[in-house]
C-alpha cells in the first residue's frame, strides 16, 4: 500500500488510524478505507478538518460496528444460553432415563439376590431341622438306653434289698423265737422256784399249827 500524502503531519495520523482500524475492521477493510482516504486527499487536497471529519465518521462507524458486534454477541450469548438450556434439559432427561434404567437393574438384581438368599436360608433351615431331628432321635435313644439301664439297676438293687430284708426278717424271727424260748424257760424256772418257796412256807406254817 502506497500512502501519498504531501502534508507531513498527516502521516502519523494515517498510520495510527491504520493500526487502530486493523484489529477492529480487519486488514482488508482498513486498507480499503485508507485507500479511499488517500484517493480523496489526492483529488481535493484534504485538510486537517477533513481528516478530523473522516476520523469522526470512522469513530461513528466503529461505534456502530461495536454496537452491532455487541448486539451480535448478545444474540449469540442468548442463543448459546438457550442451546445450553436445551442441552441441559436433554442431558437431564437422558440422565433420568439412565438413572431409572440403572435403578431398575439394581432392583432386579436385588430381587434375584434376595430370592437366592431365601432359597439358601430355606435349605439351611431344612438341613438344621433334619440335624435337630437326628440329634433328638439319638438323644431319645440314649435316654431310653439310660432309662433301661437305670431300671435294671433299680430292679437289681430292689431285688438285693428284698433279699437282704428277707434275710434280716428270717434272722429276726429266729432270734425272736430264741428269745421267746429263753423267756419261757426263765419263766418256768421262776414259777417253779416260787411255787417251791410257797410250798415250803405253807408246809412250815402247817407244821407250826397246834394239833
């Protein structure tokens, strides 16, 4: 780009405008605008007032451009916000469906595990009942055996007791008969002695009586 300005004080102003306009309008737009200014200056020998008017116009264009960009940004932000809200709503719906699916699967798995545990508990309960019946049967047999042994021992003790009682009774009877015989002997001897004494007394009395 060839800037052909005869006034030396305009060169810094044009370059400054170019540097300012390039990031806002773009390189091509800034170049076209400055070429337009260059052409205008060549044809009518632009003065400092013209440059100020151009600068004012450029500022107005920049303000309009900035306003438009701001509006575009606001619209874009609004659209993005709406899109984000729609995406969030869709994600929420998808997450709810996934959560519902996971919850359903977990409930099914819990029901399966619960059913298996109940079957295992029922099996363990049945085995324990069978074992309890077996132990109960064994205990009853052992109790019956102990009861039979105790009855036999009681019968043997009772038989021995009866035999011992019978033996003691026989011995007592024998001793009683012996005591009775001794008592009869002593009684007979006592009465015979008494009778003899009485007879002697009576005989002595009878002899002592006068005839």
